[in-house]
C-alpha cells in the first residue's frame, strides 16, 4: 500500500490532496498499522477506517495517527455526531444534508463540530437539490473544509441552471432559496422505475 501511495504522491506532488477511504473494512489493528505506514505521505484524511457506529474504536484509531479521521456520511442524528466529537473519534465531519435532517439540523451539527475544533466536509449523494443545500451550508460555516460533488450530466440537466464551477471551485448559486430550480420537463423525462 505504501508503494501505491508513494506513486500517487510522486505524480501529483503537493498540488493535490489525496485521501484514504476504506468504508470501515479494516480491523482496529489494521487501521492503525496502515495509518502508521501512510503518515509520511500526508494524506488529506483517513475516511472511516472502522465502522462509525463503533465510536470508541474509531477514537482509538484517531489517537494513534496524525492523519485526520473523517466520518459522518452514514450518521443520521446530531446525537451520533456529538459522540464522535466528544470522544475525538474524527476531526472531519462528513454530514449529509439529505440524510441528517436537512439544513437546520446540518447547521447544528456543523456548529457542534466547530465548537470541537473539527471541520466539515459535506457528503453529497442524494442529488442536485441536496447538493445545493450542502453548498448553502458550506458557505455559512466557518469550519467548512471541502465539498464533495457528484458531477453528472443527469444532475446538471434536471436543473434549469446547473451548479457552476470555476478553476475547481463551486460557485455558490445566488438565486432565491437554495439557488437552484428543477426543470420539471427534464425530471418528467426520467420517471422513477421501481423494477
């Protein structure tokens, strides 16, 4: 694994952040060993080295590495996030506006993270409306780190004005509300098929 990460670093240098994501497929000892091996390459984060519901064990991994631990895309309530923060199990909170109760609840979670000196990196999975909500959350959160975004022609086509990018940065929409509007005709052309 070190050779793979070293090869990536050789190609991108320090011009690009590179993260590690295991989606909780490691044991505690494996996660700690891998983190130890990869620390010298300065990964941006180590995403869910172990299952996020096992907060004590994630905190154990976090205590054994200088790589920031990231988690949150599968957490649903502020009560789950506060345990992560209180136990210092993660320094990067990947809340998903579409999963954890909308903008107001997400803003509460972002505030709790800020009070614990943790950053937010909103996860984006639920489509362009949830992405627009996450972008609005990001713009008003001083502890915002990075925004995940799913570049998809379908997502772009179902918005009257797609979310714009410039030099690798998202340009927050400035129209009323979330800043985006669904193209109802484009949505109708892609009906849900439960087959």
